[in-house]
C-alpha cells in the first residue's frame, strides 16, 4: 500500500505500514460492487461447511436409529472383556454416557476455541477440527473390529471436541473473510451445515442404508469421506485478514489475503476501506504497539483471554446476548420437539417405521428452510428475524403443550399437533437456528471475539447437555407440560432481544460496539 497521503472528498483511511492517514472518497455503490461472491470466498464457505459443520451435525443425528444394535454390541463386548453382565437399567445408563460424552466434548472444545483461534489462527483451527473428526471416525470404524467399547467412547468425545471447536471458530473465520454486505449470508453457512449434517446422519443410519447390526460402524464413520474430500483445498484457503492485521500485526500478509479473497477486480479504494475498518477495531493500546516488537505483540494477543473478557464491563451486554442466543437456541426445545415428534406422528396412526420417516421429513423441512438463510440474512434485519423467530416459537410451543395435553379428547388435535411442530420448525430456522452461530462476530471486535464465540459455544453445548439429561425425566413427570420451560425460554429471550439487541446488518463493528458498551444501561436502539 502507498503510505503517502492523498486528499480527496470522503472518509479517513489508513496505511498499514506507517499508520498515516489517507483521505479517500468511498462510494457506497462501489463498495457494494466489491462485496461480491468470489472464488476463494465460495471455496472457504463450501470447504468449512462440508469439512467441519456437516460432520458436526452428522454426529448429532446418526446415533439414534442404530442405538439398539450398538447397545447390544456394547453389552456383549463388556461381558466378553470384563465378565460383567449389565442389567437393563445399567445398560441404559451406560448408553446415556455414550451419547452425552459427545456433548461434554463439545463443552470442552468450546472452552478451548478462544485459545486455539488466537494461537493457531482461524484457518489452522479449521484444520484441527478436521484432524479430530478423522481421528474420531477411525475410532468408530475400528471399535467393533477390535471389540473395544473404550474406543467407541474415545471416538465420541473426540468428535465432540471437534464439534465444540467448529461452532466456536468456523463462523468467526467465515464472517471475518466476508465483506460487509455478505457477512450474514456467509455467517449462516455453519448453521446450514450442522442442520444438513443432522439430516444426512439420519439418512445414513436408516436400516435401509447402514443402520443394521452388521454395518452400524460404517454409519458412524461415513462422514470421514466428507472431511477428507473437502479438506483438499485447505492449503490454498486464505487466512482471516482481520486476524493477521489486528492480532498478529502482519499487515502486509493481511493486505495480500484481503486482495486474494476480494478477487482480481477489487479496487484499491475498497482495499483501503477495509484496512481502515480493521484499524478501527484496534484498541488504543494496539495502535501504540503496532510498531512494537514481536514479544509485545504476543503479550497483547494474550490479553483477550476468556477471563479478561468476563472481567470487562463494556463487554457484559454483548456477552449476555451471545450466550443467551446460543444457550436459548438449545433451551428453545428444538431437539426435544424432534425427539417427541416420533410419538406424535405415531398418535396419528403411522407405524413406528413411518413415524421415523415422517420425523426425517420434519428434519428435511428444517434443512429446506435453512437453505434460504443466506437470502433472509441479506434481505431482512437481524433484530426482526430474531424477534419474529423467538416470539412465534413461544406461541407454537404453547400451542403444542395445549394440543398434546388434550390430544386424546379431541380427534383432530393429532393433526393439529403436526401442524404446530412444522410451524415451530419453520419459525425456528429463520432466526433462532442461524443467527446465534454468527452474531458474536457482529457484536465483538477482533480482539475479544474468539473468547466471546467460545463462551457462546460453551452455552450452546452446555444447554444441549442439560436438555439431553433432563428431558426424558421431565417428560415422564410432567407429560405435555414438558414444553412449558421451552416456551418460557423463548418468551424471556424475546424480551431480552427487544430491549438490548442492536441491529447489526450492514453496520461495521466500530458502529455497533458503542451501542452495547454500557451494560444494561445501554440504549442500543437509539441511533
């Protein structure tokens, strides 16, 4: 970049070499022309989605259908290895551990996401996700051949670690690569991948595919083919320019990666505009040490740890919003609805097999709506979609509670329950499904962003674990009223977002951060 000063009408920009001011006229229409889908932007989106996000969803959806076959194998293997015979209750407890250890891995992986993203970089974080997914897949493939239940458990916790890292680092990587106009559209790729992966996992675990006594290990490990295939372009993928510029201070590399992501037709004015935006994300301390030695830069990179973010009062409100959205995404009851939908479909008269296919159809509806997420994020404000999604989910969860409670008394309530489920899924996927994955990247500057995304991911996997552990118990105790806590969660989330969530669509981080910097005294809706 030319460090000399140019004086034209417009805004103040900066040169990365000397921090000198460059005055440049930035025309909004020209900026939008530069905010286009380029080869490396599309490649990074596809590679991360199919290489990490889809396998994450796959491991969520694949375990249910072949559960009886795997439990039977576990029982036989434990007897052959240790001479212990499990009672039915002990076997169910053991199986709960096999299922839930994936969620525990997700919690641990989320906690490590901040450290990994800053120390290894956004791109290498993706590589670590792929490595862990392959290791987990190999454990699944060979656990039956060598008769090791322990290997099955190791595989589950390893893919859980990969899942936690994926949800805390991949959306951040994509949103940092994306130009302003495409930030939301690219940010939902991870959500789409997880949703699609659940459906793919359900399909591959059907008895007509790999969900049999002889082939369940192939069902568990099939996703490795996706990981290996979509990691082929990894070497050529760009690193996040914002990470290089703000965290690592490698300005020249950041500019080169920025130009590569933006494509051959990018204008110099656009590049300078992006550099100005990145420099505005730097704190005053960053500015002072922008020409400092490597050791001081490394010390600064450590400052935005999870502890420092938790202690920073200016980050309290955005952190609450991120954690509430990610945790609320799970506490809104989406997994519980899918779990309960099989019995509801059976109540209409469907056989057990047909009910499972109907449940798969509901998952396909979830995926179908998810495909429109990039369009929705580009056309509508985040606040509008989030509020609409939370409020409508609350309404249909309450309706589902009422319908299921009286389902035996009113003949047509069986069909009404199906309608309530499908409408709940529809409204969930337009807001609560995609937005929590990337909203942290729009509320936080580059420095605290990894810690915030890690804490948000931690809230998501932690709440997922709580639902998995408590839902069956609460269902047996409360019956139809088991959906009321999810309803209350959606109502509370609606109120929180209405009061405190600023609009982030089309705004730079430097415009958003001041709106939420005063904690719960902030007035984010005041322009």
